[in-house]
């Protein structure tokens, strides 16, 4: 017998004990798409620097749905459904490009860059025959237009016009950190990495709301002092618990008995033959922090790991897998040395990254069990069973905070529902 | 290719390509940096980045030190599911040649086999190389770009392509 979404949620009594079926249940997954990705939430679409000129477009996904980000002649950024209103044809296939108008290849319905339908062939018929009825109004068949939020060069969109303003959505606790990276200097795209991770999309959020694991799983981080529990750190979440920031200040690695003693992954004496990969140079905008990892629920992670910056978009592809799209970027006025530095440090991240590869692997290992031991559960009780912020990294509070919010929304007990 | 010398060079390049693939397929990762010159560059780069002139690569090593560090991290540091690789190579083509350097390219198709799972296609693409002719003992890569068409990587890219 198939377990229903409500039965799974019923088992999910409290956010510190997470039933395996939330990672595998198909009905639950459909509800997540509708509530989070297609509901009253802002989802990541891209960077304005990806569509700098009039006519530029980028095709991407919000949830599983194809969308197009466009730049129109007035300089506005639009996000429209990548779906012709006539027969549902995906209008654009290329990831990036430049067009004058959005024209469907099938019957050449023609839309402006903002999605307005401006022409259909044979509207008045041919030689007095056929054509559309007199009451067929073009603008009533425009592309679905998503509400757009632009924030210092990064673009989000939502299918629900009632979603609150983007700053309100981030919340006052998160926005300062968001604004820290996106502070207004024009961005420069350095390139993309794409991977399909065979795990549920929420596992990626858990990973970046989990300051417990980097000092254990990621030998590279702990050995070179890029992230470890004896660093000054802070875990921030918004009032609803859905977004989070993991913030830390780097120390200099090496041995600290309390932290590295008994940790098999700590490699004392590990030396790099070429240290350029950890040639960290402080940037003016950092303040006291060397690492700020933000999870902006439900669709993106914003990475600042010393000089390496990326957005990591989550595109769910069914309950058991998601695409993880990394857009590495810097600032337009970066020196050539800084760009090179960001690119060297990028070796730590992405599908081949010294640390990120490990995250993809362990997420897959988790999913493999969740799909077979369906009565299993995950435990999130480090630092108690409560939710909210913390001033250290020996905690799973951010995971619990997310699932508190998740349960409220999924059970229909939240205003964002 | 008319002269014997050209034929010999072509065969030496083909042999180098095959030796590189065998090295990876046999899991002899420690020998990988030896295929490069002292300042040799290796990149595994998505074709979309290459074609658009975007510099990001999934793996980017500049010089022997970085190549050796990559080997060390893969062999001794990183956590991942063990796997076999199998390279199927197309024949190389020489694009141009000067006194001390050859530019060549060739297609690759790399399968990956993990325990408890059928073999899967990891990546297809092409090598685009600059090969040094200065070392008379052995051809070495000044630059080896593994430009992959398979943009969506099946989770992890553990080993260099």
C-alpha cells in the first residue's frame, strides 16, 4: 500500500526526528513543489550579469518548470514561463542566447521579451478562410509572467503574486548577510558547474545548515583551518527558520586536541605542494567573517568561502534526485590576480571539489538507505531539540528550524501556505 | 603526413594518449602528474564554459605542484564511493606543429563503474592538447584540456578526465 503524504507528515512529529520517507514519498514531493517552488516563495533564477544586453536570455528552472529570464529593450529583467500558450511547446532550448522576440518554433506564436503575445500567424485567415474568432484577444494569451525581484545583481522569481517583498522574504536577520555579498558592485560570471545528485533536494539544505559536518567529513577544511569548530562562528536563521547563514572566521589550522584529537580525517603534516589554492586575501566587504554560507529556501545556496563565490541552484528532479547548478562569480572590477585566486580556490567546490565532492557523495549514501529502509529516521539532536540561532557550530539547530517551518507549511498551518 | 618522421610523431602522440588513458583506467593516479611538463596545465572544463570563454573549470591545475596535490587529495583525503574508469579514445588528430610543440586533439568517452550498480557513462568530450617536444625521452603535456560535452555530471567527478 502506498503511504500518503499526510501519513508521512503524521510520523514527522518533531523536527529533531526526521522520517526517511520525507526523502522518498512521491505525493509529499508534489506537495513540496506546489507549496515551496510554485507557491509563496522566491526562487533563484540567475544573475543580471548573465543577461546584460537587450534581447539576452537565460533558460532555467523554478522547481521542475522551465522558465526564461530575459532582458528587454527598456533594460528590465523579466521571468516568463518557457511554455507557448498555444500547445505548450518549450519556446527556447538553448541555455543562453539573444533574440529579438520569443517565437514558438511550432506555429510561430510571437511574444515580446516580457511575455506579451504580439502576433499569431493567420490570425485573420488566409484568402478569407480560417483565422481566429473575432473575440480572440492576443494579450489574454501572453506567457505566464512570474513576479521578479532584483537585488543588486541577483534575480529571484515567484509564481505567486502574493509573495511578500524579497527583503521581507529574506527577513531582517538574513538580509545583512545577503547584502554583504550582493552589495551593489556589478558581478562577473566566471562559469558553471552542473551535477545531478542522486538524493532528495532537502538533503542539500540540511548539508549547508549543518556546521557539525565540515570539521569531520571535510579533512581538507579542518587541516587548513578553513572551517572547524574552534573558530568564532555564528548560526543565523530568519524568524520563520527557513533560511540560514553559517558564518565563521578562519583560524590557522593545525592541531587542537579538543577539535582534532581522535578525528580520523585530520591529517597532521598534510602539506600542499602548491599553496595557491588557499592563498586567501581578505576583501574589503568581508568584515570579520571569512565564510558565510547562506541557504535561501527553497532554491539556492549562496557561497562565500574565503575568495570563492558561487550561487548553487537546486533544481528538484523527483523525490530521489536534484540538479545542482553552480554559478561562480566575482566582481566586474576584480583585478586579474583576484580572478585567478577565485578560480584556484574553486578547486575546493563543485562536482570535483576537494570538499564539495564529499557532500554529493554522502547525500547519495543517505538517499540509498532512505529509499530502502523506509521506516528509518534521521536524528538532529546536537545542541538539544530547540530551534533558532546559535553562537557556535556544535549544533543542528538550523536543520530543526527548517523542518519546524517545513512542517508548518506542509500541514497547512502557516500563512505562507 | 608524408615523411616517416611525421608518422613516427603521430604514433608517439597516439601512444601518449593511450598511456594516459591506461594510467587512469588502471588506477595509477600517482603517475598522472608525470604526463605533464613542470609548468603543465590540466583542466577538466565544461564545454559550455570553454565555448563562451568563461574561465571556470571543474578541475584546474597549473603546474606539477597542483597536479600532485590533486593526486594526494584524491588518494588520501577525500571521501567517495570507489569506482573504476574506462576510457574509450578516438584516434588523435594533429592540428599544428612547431619546432618544439604539437597541438593535437582527440575524443574521449569515459565509463564509470561503481559497486552494486550497472556501468554508467561518466563523460564524453575531447582532449585539446599542447604537447612539448623538448623532452626527447617522452612527450609531455604543456596543456591538456579535457573539454566535456556531458555538462550534467552524474554526481561526482572524482578522477581527472
